[in-house]
């Protein structure tokens, strides 16, 4: 009877250990994702600040969306 209790306790301990290791791994991955998204938020916030200036907004629109004024011609040269 003692052997059965010992084996049952050992199985439960190993199972809890495996669960703990899995949870720590998952927490680590989630912390990495959190850090990634925080960095992304900082980059986007900086871009939003720069877009408040008309000069940067015009430059960004021209480069990103190939926009032009009505009285000019733009030629796009890609490498």
C-alpha cells in the first residue's frame, strides 16, 4: 500500500513539474511579445509625432504613397 501511495505522489509531482516548466516557457514567450509590442508602440508614437509636421507629412506621402501635386510630374526609379 505504501508503494502505491509513493508512486501516486511521484506521478503527481512529475506532472506538476512538467506543467510548471510549460508555464514558465509560455510566460517567457509572452514577455518577449510584450517587449516587441512596446517597442512597436514607441516607434508608432514617434512616427505620429513626426506626422504632425506638414513638411514631414508631405515627404512621407510622396515617398510612401507616390503622391504628387497637380502641376508636377514624378518619375519613380526603383533599384
